[in-house]
């Protein structure tokens, strides 16, 4: 005789599954994220903040648990029609094990990456997953093992909790007398799940539903990582439909005065129109480390000293918070995108201008030195498209020289660069251009030198020392006389939150024998303005650099900077700085209607251009 189960059993089963998913988010995922990132914002939280995290994130937790309950919900419908067969039980068991694995991985990865990224787990992770060798280069084997163990333990715990009620229904069927009532109850439960998924509002749930604070960490703690990952991964890459703040005509009118290529007279800073050019981009070297820019006195001593020996642009702001976007801004003058990276798209990067690409037309030999794995994140394709004819990566160094996890440490790479410059000078090679992106001031901060107790600060002090020794030695070389050194950073450093007014502040200065005289320039500018400013000093047109302005021109009448962070932007001018979060739909800092309007117009125009490339 067949065993009978009731509608009460089915309802209880679905309720168990739903509550198990929800309990995981509330009792495991959120506490793990919060306490793991204790030193990255949690330690400053009050009880009221913790309550607000749970209260404001609850809707998305409810929604995500409902999404995960859809398959069990459908499974119940099958059971109502055909009985609770063994095959159905095996299928649901498999689904629940997969969900246990997914939830465990998402929880551990989200908590672990936040200390490096300072934004919530999203589709960006898929950019790196195809290259695990480089993706894990920043961490130790022990670091990875500990997290794998955590994933396995969480998986076993979650899998046990989710699968526990299934054994009650093995080989059972629904009483036929309850079929109609069962169908009605099933419909009602389906309606409830749909309501929880969509949210009790006139528009569907989005990540912004969880955002309530001007402190990014609180918003990120509230936001469900699985919801955010799925939401961002499923958004359309039709960039022309994103960030539609204004009708196109209105946007064009607002944007028009901001990047105009007006005729003007450029104030000369150089002794010559055709110097050899070395463009040094210091990894993560934000102004927070440079004393004469208001930063720490003990870290960037040489950057601070040497910037005062040349032309020091003291109010330069980086375009992004990541290297792949910052290097495109520095070399191609192209604004960084807050939700994607143009470096991902080979077809699009081939359409970008590039400082070396332009200089080649005027006889420059071009090369790039990046002493790490240049295949990572499409880096080599970008450097080629930007106009670098010769690429020097870690592969051109010996195994002994590749002695850190990220590649060749800075002092060895700087020595190679010094010898290359001297060799070019002796061979009479001129003019030439080189981009050098340093690597040592990057996680895992394993550097061959000990100067400061803090591991991260020590890595930056090491890079600073390597840079200073290189410059001081180069000054003694005859190659110095016709050399222009352009020095900046790819982005700021997450010593503080990326969604702040000061995070994008980076050094930018000109050094070398080609510089006319030292001076400090207090004009506000963006990292994207560097290519146009350099080309103008050489008397070379720069019209194709649509987001780059010659800041030494008399036409540069409205100084401002535009920077992006993860789905947000900073707009700074003489009136102040607005930090605007697109997810929250409001300013986190420095709310101002005019600055917000200008920043939105730039972002909308940027995505229009990105879509067309």
C-alpha cells in the first residue's frame, strides 16, 4: 500500500527549503562578511548600524531565497501529479547540493575579495576566472587552502540542512482527495514566491534596494552577494541603453562645454619639442603616500622629493580604482567605466587612441615594460593597440629575476630600464617612447626589502626607494639631458574606501632634462588629461583623445576631474566634490545638483561612445 502525505507536508517542505536559504543569508553569510572584514569597516559599526544592515538588506535576502526555492517549488508540482518518485528525489538532492556549493563559494569569495576590491562581489569576478594563474598570484597557497576548507565545511553544513526533509517524502503520493486543494495551495505559494522575488514595490528589486547609508561598507554589508552577482551578470551589454539620465539632446547640451577642443595658446613647460619620453605609471601609488600632496611622510619620500624638482601637478585625480581601467585612462586618455572595462573588448580597444600610437607618426620608437604576465586581462592586446611596437614582460627576464609572485620586483625592472636607456643613448636611438607599469606595490606585497613594519606600506616604500635610486642614477647619465619623464599612478590605494572624494587623488609630475624649470601647478585635472597635455607640449594635435584636455592651454577655462568607482562617480571642480553612487541613486558625499548633473552627462556620453566602438 502506498504511503500518503498531506498538503501540510508539502507546505512544510517548501517552507523548510525557503527558511533554510533565508537563514543561511541572515545567520551565516552576513556575519561572515561582517567579521571577516572587521578591519575594513566593521569595527567602526555601532549596534544601530548592524540593525540597519539587516533591516535594509532583508528584502533582497527574501528575494534571493525565493529565487533559490523555485526548483523545489516546481518539484512539488511534479510530485503532486506523478508522486514522489525516487528520480525526483535524486534530482532535487542534486540541485540542493549544487546550491550548497554555490552559496559556500559565493560567501567565502565575497568576504575574501572585499579586503582587496572594497566593492561587493559582482560580474567582475568572471573577468578573472578564465585566468586562475594570475587571479591567484596575489595570495599564498595557505591562503587558498584555508578558504577551500571553509567552502567544503559550509557546503556540508548547508547541504545537510537543505536536504534533511526530502527523506520524509521518498516513495510517497498525495491523497487524491486533496488534489484540488493542493493545487490551490501550490498556486498561492507560487504567488507568494513571485511577490518576494519582485519585491512589494511598483518596480523590480535591484541592488540599490539595500543601499541606505553614505558609508559604502554598510551598504555592501546589507547587499546580498548572490543577488548582486546574478543581477550584474545578467545585465545587457548594450552600453547605449545604460545610464540614461537625460534625453539625448539635453545630455549633449550639458556635455558640450566640458571637453571642447577650443583653440588656445599652450604655455610651454619643456626645452624641446622632441624629447625622449619615459612614462612611469606607479602601481596603486595614490597621493595618500606622498607628503607634498598631503599624504604620509614616511612612505613616498622619493616621489615627494622628485616631484618638487620638476613640474608638479598637485591636483590630479585618477580615472578609476583598477589597473586595467587606469592604464587605459593614462595612455589613451579614455575615461574609466564604472561597470565594465573596455580592455575586455579587443574590437573596442583597437579603436582607441594611444599616446605611443600618435608619437609613432612623428618618428618615435615605442615600447612598454610590464614585468609581469602580460597576457593577464588582455593587457598585451591593449598595449599593442595603443601603439607599443615592442613588449617587454616577465618572459624577458631570468627565472631568478622573477622572484616574486607577481613577477619581477621593481628594483630589477628599474635597473633593466636604466640599462636600456643608456644603451639607446649610446646607439643614437632617438626619439623613443617607453611606458613602464610597476608591479611591486600590488598584493601580495612581497618585496625584497624591509623599510616599514606594515606590510602594505613597506611595499610602497620599496617601490618609492627603487624609483628614487633609478632617477638619481639616471641624472648622472648624458641621456638625462633630452629626457622627459612623465610620472603618475594607475589609481589610488584602498587604504581608505574607494567611494570617497580623496581616493582618486594621485601624483602627476614631469621630470628630466627636457623640463624647463621646476614649478607647482594647482589646477584641477583628470588622469585622462595627461596624453593631450603631453602632446600639446610637443606641438602635436590630440583631437582623437576626446576625453583628454590640454590643461596648460588658455582654452582650459573650466578645470574639473571625473573619476569612477564600482558603479559610481566623483565629479570635482572649484566648488567641491560630489561622490555619486548609481546603485543608491544619490550622492554619498558632497551632494550638489549641478555637479551631479555634469557627472551624469559625462557618464551617459561615455557609455554612448563605448557602445559605438
